[in-house]
C-alpha cells in the first residue's frame, strides 16, 4: 500500500509538473522546448527530466542575457546613427548655404569685373576724345597766332612806310607847301611852330591808329597763348586724373579676379564636400534601415519577452521543485 501511495504521489507530481510546463508552453511566443519537456515529464526518468529542466533554464537565462546585450547595443547603434545623421544633415545644410553664397560671390565678381572693364573702356574713350578736341583747339590756336603775327608784320611794314613818308614831308620847306595850297599865290609865312603842328597832326592820326591795331593784335596773340596754356594744363590734368582712375580700376580688376578665383575654388571644394556628405547621409540612412530591421522587434517587445522568459524560468523551476517533492517558492 505504501509503494502504491508513493507511486501515485510521483504520478501526481509528474502531472502537476507537466501541467505547469504545458501552461507555460501555451503562452504566445513561448519556447517550443517547454511543450516537449511537458511530454517528457510524463514519460522519461526524473533524473533525465530534471537535467533537461536545468539545461532549458540555463538556455533561457543565456537568451535573456544575449537579448539584453543586443538591446543595449541596438539602442547605442541607433543613437549613434541618429546623432551622426543630425550632424551630417546640419553640415549638408551649411554646405548648401555656403554654395549659394559662393555662387552669389562669383556672380557679383563677374558683374563687378564687367562694370570695371566698361568704365575703363569709357575712360580711355574720353581720353581719346579729349585728345582729339585738344588737337583741334591747338590747331585753331596756331591758326589764330599765325594770323595775328602775319597781320602784325604787315601793319609794322605799313607803319614803317608811313613813318618814312611823313618824315620826308616834315623835311620839305613850309613856304612851298603853303604856296601849293594857295594856288601859287604868295602868302605870308605861318606863325612860328604851326607848320610843325600840322604835319605832326596828320602823321600822328594814321600812325597812332596803326600802332593801336598792332597793340590789339599783340594783345589778342597774348590772350590766345594764355588760353592755350590754360587749356593744355586742363587737358594734362584730365589725362593724369583719368589715367589714375584707370590704374585704380585695373587694380580693382586684379583684386576682383583673385577674389573670384578664390570663390570658384572654394565653390568646387564645397560642391565636392556636399556630394560626399550626401553619400554619407545615404549610407547612414541605409544603416538606419538595417538597424531597424535587426532591432525594432526586439526593442519594442523587450520587456514582454523578458517577462515571458522569467515566467518560463519560474515554471521550470517550480516544475523541478514539484518533481523533487519540494515546495516551490512563490
């Protein structure tokens, strides 16, 4: 009877242990080895069953450890990927803005260079036109001076002739002149000094007029020379100032060309960097997708899976305790 009771007790213990394991195996996502072990409890020797329980508990603990490690690694990888993606996205945006700025710089430099070249061409044209005007003015001046000098020469010749004529007349006898004037009649001689006055009066009017005209011609020549000198100085100042302006603009062209070349080189580098950054972002996007495939299920269900593994381990340990005839700890 004692043996029979012992056998029945063992049978009951196996049934309880099998039920514990079957209940654990029936839960969603349970380890399939639990169902096999529930059957094994009823049939296999206790020693073998307990050993199988210990092995499965060890496997579940190792599984928990591996999943926990992988979850931590997934979180780390995802955070690093997100951080790098954020950094590269910001750098990509900065590079795009830099490229726009450099393109504007190059365009502005082109506009400035075009403007400077146009201004230099215009300045050089003004110098040419001013030179042509100056040549015409000089030609007119030379003609004016030549005319005035020619007129002076003619007038001086005429003056010398008149002076000679009047000198001869002044030397002729006064009585003869008066006799001629009176038609040959004898007249008394004029008062003392009168004959000299009459001769000087006639000579002085014509000679004085010629001398006045000559003086005016000389004054006109002097005025023309003064004006020519002023115009020449104005022209030389204009040419010097304009050449200085052209020189300044040529230096600006050199500086603008250097700035443009620097901007163009920087633009090439920035565009290459932008392409590289876009490639890195593409790689990070692919990596993020791989991380998602590898980790999303585990991370989302981690707590549930850990709880399920704990419940399975508890069920295994309780089943072993039952099979060993011990009271399971709660």
